[in-house]
C-alpha cells in the first residue's frame, strides 16, 4: 500500500448491523475453510452423490457439436447477441456428463476410509476388506467422440471399484469402463456403450484464446447438475503442485480462469466462445476468489490415443542430481567447520545418481551452481529445476574445509 494512501474505514454503528457483519465474516471464514475439506469429505453433497474430487489447491458433446453430427450450428461468439452464451450452453450440455464412483468401504489398510477423519463422515464400516460398495465421489466429464468416449480427471475416478455416468436425456446412468489414466497428468478416458450415437464436444486450440477472452464452464459443483458459469481467461502457463495420498501432482502449463469452479466441477469442460473445449477444469484455490485452473487441450491432445488404448505415456524428463539437502544451520556449520551458513548440506545421496558418479558425497556442502551462489537447499533445488537433462553443471563444494568445483551431468529422475 502507498504510504500516502489512507485505508478506508467502515464504521458500523448499529448493534444489529454489527451483529450482521460479524455473522457474515464468520460465515465467510467457515466457507473458506470447508472449501478444502469438502472435496474429499462430501460435506455439501446429499446422500445420492458426493462431491469428492480433490480440486482445492492446498488439495476440479454436443460441443460446438458439428452440424453433421448434432444438427446444430456453432454459437455466435458475441456476448452482445441475444442467445450467444445460451446457444453454446444448449449445444454443449448434452455432452457434459456427471460421473459418480463407488468404492469398497475398506479397500485396503491404507484406504482413505480407514482414516478416522474420513470415517466420521462415511461411517465406521468394517475394518477389513468387504465387497460392499458405497458412494465414493462425484465429478464431471464430457463426451469427446460420438461412440461414447469420455474425458475426465484421474482424481475423479481414482480408487473406484465402479464408475457410473449420467448423460442428459437418458433415464438410467451408464456403467463406464476405465480405458486408461495418468496420475501425473491427472487425466482419464472412460467408455460407455449406447444404442445410438452420443452428442460430443470437439477439442479446440487454447493457443487461439487470449488472456481476457470469455470462457465458460459446465459441471456438477456440489451436486448441482449441469451448472453453467462464465468468466474470462485470466492467465496461461501456470504451474501448481497439489499433494495427495499418492504423492504430489505437479501440474504445468495450466490455464487460469476466474470462471467459478467448485468441488464437483473437476473433469468438466472449459469452453471458448465457439463451444470448443480448451481445457479440463481441474483445481481451484480455496483461499482466493475466482482463481480456477484447467488442463489445456494442448496437453491432452498429445496423449489422447495413449489413454484410449491404455498405452503408457512417456514421462516428461525431470532434471535430477540424486541428493537430499538441508540448509546449513549453526549445528552443521560447527560440525563441518564452515565459515558461514550459506549453501546446502548433502545429507543423502543415491549411489546410482549423477552426483555420486561425479564424486560428490554426503556431508559435502554445495555453495554455488555454475558460479552463482546459493543461499540454501531451496535455492539449490530451484537452480537444478532450471537445468535440462544432459546439461553439464559445475557445483562448487566444500569438503573438510577445502573448496572445489565438480562437474556433474544432469540426469533424468523419470529414467530411474
């Protein structure tokens, strides 16, 4: 805030008004906290379904259906034209589906349902394996081929025993088959079988959409089926990390939007003004207002055939030295007879790692990367992430009080 700018003060004089304001603020704080929990604890969903897709960051057809397949034309991209948005919605909604999963009450000792924090919401059930299925969670997906292929997030169907898909215009849900999925990309392809062709959505090019352009989302937030929200594309190329039971999902190249995305929206389409899918709604920052994220179709298109045919997707190379690091604190400085506390101590090293092959050992202290000083472990890790697999990097190290430069070839973590 500018030092010359005085903050605005709001005075509430009436006791009644003060009470109303306090109640509002308390409700706001509670809602913010529950946004994170609601995904996996099903706090807002009636018994018939559970909004359990983990879309909070902390840890979300008839498309522009081609006229030849759906008998409709692309909607106008003009917001000023009557029916512009509503025409896109009318075309798109028949291809947007609700996905509900069923899970075993206790599928394994490590199951989330064995955690007492979850059992208070789902009931204790049996402590061992059981064939009885119960409601697992709910999310969104969309049909992208008329024969019944569906795209969604992997976290929507993760751990499920059965997957059921509700399609608009059909009385009964379809039992879906999981064809392929990727934890790293958070994508999954399902297949349903019908007696006629399904409406479907076409995949568009997110590179043709500019920041500030209008976009819209369709999904099933908190169990409210076929909910439509509209906003703009806020940014591109956003990276976020979401920890979960299996590790940490490292998302890259995400689209950021202020289109309202809530638990239950995950797996649903983010559409441009031509009614084309430019992303899959995946995550929302529960501590912010209007900050949602979608996996762009540019990421999806390159792996779609792999997912349809359950073919392993090559993992993206990750720069890797193979060391565990800690900051240099007073104790380390004394034990290693260091002059200061800059740099990072190697406390663990993989014997098959590039660092070990280069002669680096535990208790070495790395103080610089390619001549640039590093303050601590986090700074060193950030420098390594900026490198490419195969790069030659010079690490300045201290061992027994002696400084030396060591050349290391950056490895690929996903190759191990």
